[in-house]
């Protein structure tokens, strides 16, 4: 199941990058419609996958009608545009736990944050650390 969850976490970030902000219910329906996965996570697992990924940020709330006139707030998730500017950045900001075996072999430890990441062009810092640094005035 761990490999399936890693594949789902990779795909969730790609979907958010391609289609924009959405709730976990919309995300689950897209994953189900694609039919790529043998089993999909339950609602709480999908919420954990979305909220524990540094590539994804919470971007407000949306009121959803759950039936019988009852409305509830659902969190809206979006890609973290502070560190991800193009689709290639998804690969270089990916957490070690969601990498493929080949990506894990090519990854190295960032000197700033200590996380295992794919580091582009043999930089000493990962892309996440580079983008989070304060800009010079």
C-alpha cells in the first residue's frame, strides 16, 4: 500500500498544478475517474496526504452542501506557488518518501535543510531552500 500512496501523492501534486485549486472531494473524484490506482485512500487519508505535502498549501475554505440543507466548510488546496513555478519544479521539490526508486538513487542531502532531494545541476541547496530565502532589497 505504501507504493500506491506514494504514487497517489505524486499524482495529487500534478493534478493541482494542472487544474488549479480544489477541495479533497474534487480531488477524490478526479483520482477515481482516472482509474489508475487499484485502491483510493479514504477521506482522512487523502486529507493527510494533502496537508502533509510541502508542495501543497491550504488556500481557504469553500462552503459545500452535504444534503438536507446542511452546509459545511471544506478546505481548498492549491499548489504552493512560492516554491513551484513550473511543472519541472514538482520533481525537484518532491519529498523523499514519494520519490521513485530511481529518483531516490539520484537524490542527495541538502546542506541547508538536511532533506533528501533531487538537486538540480549539483547545487549545494535544494530548490525549496533556494526559493524560501529572503530576497535582497
